[in-house]
């Protein structure tokens, strides 16, 4: 399915090399301030940075075709379209016979047969995250009305790891850095890591950390629609995501209960915890602490090095060398997409739980 959500639903459409990509947002209350410029900014933040990103240079001009009038939502479905302008499909025909390692080519061909659109990865392309970024701009507008903030940054790229436990207030300059690192020094090191892999015809992955604060206590619908479960589900819909954890994450398995529990205390008349090993989630519900999750991205599958594949026509093994325009690391472009995914999930669950009114 290409639709996510219950009260606040998003449906994505389009393909990487088709006329364009877009989304329809259904369930947005009327009278929410929605700025085309703010939505455009979210999509701009997803664009590749010179030198460390793909040479594909899309204009990514956002068109809001319905659901917004005079800067406010109307209550009708919001349709957003982003045209594809800079496509080159000439390199993709051979992948129908010799599927690319690390891509969805082979399972998609087995599932859809000759009808599958391989150009640019088709519906499995990272290009499909452009409308997610745009929809995230709408969701962030709704969250801002409730005092909820979402921000993400590149926690690691390749072997370069940000060791600091940063708060949301530390992330104000992230989008001034091409790698979306939290500091200029880390940005320089991460750029060098990406360029070294690119020079070698290879690629690197990394981890995006996302924080959200201002959430009321109790957001999430146990048992199967939990806050962390819904977030993880959406994260794994983002191409190249291979892991998600919250708070201490997998490190909790090595701790004692006395080390991993977050003791309660009173701060300015509010119930808080001294630590946040739970990542802001207990029993599938928000607990009033900042939401804290990390999302692991694999290295870009399209690399210049020769790789082993099979020739589906002959049934024999073959060697494939991929040509075309590809990112040596997708982490910098994924930061705003992770923010968007978190915002979309939070809006849906907050509306389902009555924290955001269906009509404003």
C-alpha cells in the first residue's frame, strides 16, 4: 500500500523518471496555517549538496494543487505535485536482465514482471521521499500549533561518529552544513569520509538521530499502534533504512535494570525523569520526555565498482558495472526525510488520541 495513517493520511504517487512525484494528504483540519514557502524549504533541504551528492539537479518546485487557500488549509485533501525535470533513463534498461545488487530490481521483477518500471528505481527510488519531505512541512505546521518541535541531524557517516548527546536546542545550524552534521568540525570530517568513498568508486552509510519535544504524555495507541511501533514502521518505508532504535536501544540489552530505568522526579511542578534511556516512550506511549530515536541507513547500493550479479536471460552469473548519477552517501539528504516521517506519525497519533482536534 502507498497510504499511511488513520486520522491523518498520506498517499504518495509517481515514479523516479515519470512526469513527477507527489502526495495527497487527507484528514488535515481546516484553518491550519500552511505556507508554500515553508513546504518548499523542506523539499529544498532534501536536495543533494555539491560534491558529496548526485549530479542530478531537480528544480523540485512544489505545486500545492488543492486543499490550501490563502495560506490556510481548507479541510479538503491537500494535493502536492513535484515535477521531474532532470531525468536520464538510458542506463536502466540492462537492469531488467542483470539486476543491481542491493536494489529492489530482482524482487520487483519477480513480483510485477514486465510491467515494473525500472527507470531510476521506479516506485522504489529515493526520489519518492521528495513528497514525504513536502508532507512533512504540512505536518510540522500542525505540530507547531501544539508546541511540538522535531529536529534531526547526521549522528554518523561511515566511521565518523558524533559522540555528543545533543539536545534539540543544539541543532539550530544543522542545515547550514552539507552533511547535516551538528557542528562545522564534524561536517568537515564527514565530507572527507564521503569523498574518500566516492574517489574509490564506493559509498558509505550512516545514522540519523531525531529528537522531538513538547509531546503531551500518552501519545500512542497500544497494543499494535504504539508510538515507537508506528514510527519504526514509517522509518522502514524510507528507502535504505536497515535499523531503528529508541533511547538506549540495543545497548539496553547489556544494562542492568537499575542502570536502564529512568527515575522519576519533579521539575518545575512537572513529572520528569532523571535520564532518558526509554527515548521518551513507555508502554508504546509518550512519557513526557523528549522522543529520541536513531535510524540507520545502509551505504548507497549504486556504486562504480564492478559487482557480481546474474543474467536472468541466460541463467548464468555475470559482472555488472553501474553507470549514472548516484549519491555516494544518502544520509545528508535523509535527515529532513526522517524529520518528516516523525512529524507525520506524531500528527496522526495525536489526532487519533484527541490531542489535535479534527477541526481547528
